[in-house]
């Protein structure tokens, strides 16, 4: 996809861009809603009418029926979810259309259908409900809706597991093996009860007898930002800073979340950091823009990223610039809105509505 911001915006100063965004926003009043995820760069987040985690943002999109234009500063699956949950007369825009999520791309619908058909062949699909993380394409959400399953985010994964096990014997979790595995462990499942489906093998690379006995089937997918944090980073920080609080996102591996003091969604991490007393030392295992924003907000606390070595940036979240946002809000009627085929939208909405119910 080719995407370039017009020269007017590329050549403008940050102050000019901010002023244009504010003016355009003002002219639309409540008819325009700017939503921003916690991983957006500081200046973009500051212009959001609402900044939140992916659950809160989708809830906001579903509730703000007065907004004709929803400008979503985040990544593609988030804008798609907002489009599914908003009303027919509302339009959703992604200021930088190249902002995707590599983890969501790891669960291609064709691979998912091949896996599901295999489960049917060996006779276990009827006892299985699909559960997809919000970080997934609309087609995968539609599959979950059609099959009686649902969507979760990192803030309601346990409640979604409960929803599934109240109705089925097995759960198929897409596409984050880490959030899926961590939630399985918190819900009391053992390693013997959880298997990892490798979509590159026709049989998932799992012995059929093991698959038949499994309670939780995890799709092989991960976030390349969060899996950079390692258990040794936790150990090193504890040694270097006695009393340090370690707070991480559940997309990190089990070896990291199990050693942390606090684990939760981006909203949870923001609240946790806000609540620590002045002077607190907090090492955070998540995306760098959230961490920098928190360090900026709390100069009286020592807030830094957990590894001490890597820069955990989500390049896709970082794609949205002030220039993209100004270009979108000033030219919104000529900008391409997010569109999803009606049938996919209807089935995906079933799965997202179930998510909103179980929170
Ligand atoms: P949250 O739902 O916690 O905001 O996380 C979304 C995400 O993409 C984290 O990498
Ligand atoms: Fe996707 Fe990871 Fe970026 Fe979240 S941080 S949007 S999971 S790539």
C-alpha cells in the first residue's frame, strides 16, 4: 500500500500541526471523537479525547453514538473493532493506514479454517469454542462469532475463559500463545492440558491423542515487542534496585509474568504506576511510549523499561504522527474510512458483544 502525507503537513512544525488539529476538532465539536491507545507517541496521545487500553477504546466507540467521525490513533485491528461496534451512520478512520499489528497477522483466516476443519475431522470441534484476542482481523472475529465463541482483551481474558468453560470442554485461543498460556495457568490448567498449535503443520504439529485430551489449544503467535523481555531482566532489576516494583503486560512470556509484582492491560499498568508512592522505583515490561509518558507524568518516581537494554517500541503504533492526524481531521470527508463486508461485520459483532457482556 502506498501512503504519503501531503507536503503541507510534512513540512509543518509540530506547533502548527497541533493548532490545525485543535481547530478542526473544535469545528466538529462532539461530532468528532479522537481515540488514542496508550502506546501512541506523547503528542498524539495528548490530543486524544480519550486514551485507553483496547477494551476501553472499543467500549467508547460502542457508546459514543453522537460522534459521526471516530478517528482512531492505534493499529488496524482496533479501528476495525471500533467500526464493528459503532453505529451504521458513524465513520471510523485510521490516520495512518499502514499501522497494523504483526501478531494479528500471525492468525490468517485460511490457516485458522484449516485448523478448525482438522479439529472437525478428529471429532473435537463440537466440544470446542474459539476465543480470539482482540488483536486479530475481523474475519477471525467473525469465525468466533459464528461458532459461538467470543473476543477478549488482556483485561478480560480470565472472564472469557470462564465463559468458554461454562459452555464447552475445550478452548481454542488465537493468536497470542503467551496471553493464552498465562491465562490458562492463572485459571489452573497444567502444561499437560495445554497444547500449542503450529499453523505451519497440517496437524498443528501435535500428536492427535494429545490434542484430543487437551483443554486449551493455543495458536502459535506472539508479540515481538513483549517477548523481548526475559526472566533474567527481572532478576537483574531486582538485584540492581532492591524494592523495585516490576509491572508487565500479559503478552510477555510466563517466565516474566510469573516473576512480576503486577501484570495487566495497558490501562492496568497506567493505574498501577499512578498509584505507586513518590520515590517508587518501577521497571515496566511493555511498550516504550507508555513508559515514557508515565515517566513524564511522574517526575517524582523512577520509571524505566524492564530490560535496561532494548527499546521496546511498537513500530506500528509509532507510525501515527501529528502530520497523519492533522491530515485526517482536516480532510476527513475525502479520507477513506474503515470498511468491513456486512456479513463479516455482523458475525464479528456477535463475538465482540459477548466480550462486552463478560467483562
Ligand atoms: P491492551 O489491551 O492492554 O491495551 O493491549 C493492546 C496491545 O496491543 C498490547 O500490545
Ligand atoms: Fe501488536 Fe505487539 Fe504492537 Fe501490541 S505491541 S500492537 S501486540 S505488535
